[in-house]
C-alpha cells in the first residue's frame, strides 16, 4: 500500500481555498498527493475486482458526453441520446443472440444502468412488483430469493432495499469440484421445500464465471 486511511486529510487544507491556484500547482498536487492514493484499475498488472474496461474510444466518448452535458432521463430532454441508447441496446441484444423479448420493438427492451449493483436492484424490484400484482401486496413477507454462495453481496443489499425478509434469502452451496456450479437439483429441492411451506419463490440469481468480473442473470418465477 502506498497510502493509509485518512492520509489525504493530512495533506489538504481544512477548508476550501479563497484564491485560485496555478495549473502547475494543481498538477503538482495530483502527482504528489492524489496518485499515491489511486488504485490503478487500468494497469495491465491489475487483477482485483473487475478487469480494466476503459478504451481510447471510451475516452473520446466521455469527452463528447462532457461537452454536450446531456441529461437523458426522457425522450423530450434529449431525443438523440434516448434513441441512440435504444438502438445500441438492440444491437447488443442481437450480438448476444438474446430472445426477441429483449428488443425494443416488443414489450420489453433494455436500459443502461449505472452499476451492476444498480442493475441487480432494478431487476429485483421489477420481479417483486410483478409477483405482488399476482399474489397481492400482503404477500411480501412470503417472497423468497435464491442465490449461490458465490453470488456478489450486492444481491443481499438489493433484497434489504426491496423489503425482502432476511430469513427468505436462500443460499445454495456451489460445488467447487464442478467449477463452482450449483446443481439444478439443489435449487429445485429448495424451491419445493418453500412451496410446501406456503412461501412464494420469485427470484433466482445465477452467477456465471469464476473470474473477477461476474455476469449475473436474474429471472423471476411464474
């Protein structure tokens, strides 16, 4: 480690400066104070968490995005940005050979989320609301979620936000001798036990890949 918790507070003033500084002084501060505390995600020698994901094309795209300063939360706020998102996500779905339900010309389609954790929460909320419409709002305490013991903690946090009871979060043990796969029989058994107890299984989170970057596939049960 090149730094320790709280190191930067010792190097910067207690309050914001009243006068501007020179650009040279700013870059000196970046080199001497900031870079020692930066985790270099883009380094080819960095293998923790997720692999580096920036590119020259992405860098140029960020510059254009900053210049336009688009607020694209609806079509009327930026027609081009909204329509480009829809078109590119359709391209992506076709590249992955996803079913037609994932395309924008039928009920469904895709949307870009800010983080993987945010995406897990959004899809969990969608599955929860669909299930509650079918079984009634008072059924929240009966909803059950299933995941592997290799699943990222983001799912448990999403369950807390969504109001899923902690005791209804099922962890299915992965088999390390089979590349940490979860046996379908184990999931089926867990679901059967919950159904016989009057609970409502509604969400399975499958963690695919044993690499630092995870692909999470969520599906709600009918």
